[in-house]
C-alpha cells in the first residue's frame, strides 16, 4: 500500500472516533515528527512520513499483537473513508491543528480524565493540551538529546 493510504488507515485507527478535529490533531503530531529538525525522529526517520509511521513501537495501530493478545484494531484491518484521506492530505499539505500546535510530538489516550504530566514515560514530552480523549505533549529540552 502506498504511504498516503497507510497514513489514512493510521488516522482512522488511532483517532477515527475522535471526530475531524481529533483526527487532524493526531495527523498533526505525525507530520510534526516528519518535520522536526532535531532529536530521534529527525535522526531515525529523516523527514520521511513512511518511516515515521513504521518506526518500531510508536503506534499501537501498527501492531497486530499488543501485550501478547491479538490486536484487531490495526491499520491492516482498517478501510479508510474519504474523510481519512482528506485529513491525511490536509496534514501532508501543511495543515496544523491549532490546538495540537506545531510542536506536539506525542499523544496518548490515558483512559482517564486526567492527562499525565509527562509522556512518553521517559519524560521527553510535557503535557500541552487535551483534545477529546487524547492528551498531547510537546518535547522537553531532553528530547533533543535522543
């Protein structure tokens, strides 16, 4: 499958239930990882969208097994709709969700009303905002050393 379709599938899988705003916020984070010019994402993914999506252990929707159990909610089980392609195209063409911002590099659903102050748990990101069920995180100074 081409990168655009993979991105649309990832958007549907990661944020399909979050409405257009939530999907755009998640897509913004993915593209922020493409565009960041320092740290791990820059070093490992080299500004390549497909490398960002396929980077090991970054998106649960890229795994067919989670915690030793089958993960039926994965990109290979998704059939993206027009809206998912529209959001992917919007993000690829420079769209940035104003709430998530141009700096957020991570998001997570805490399955809790409160967002943890730091994520990932190595504390490279600090809590910035919440959009629907997802918490969004900007990089700390420590991220530049990853």
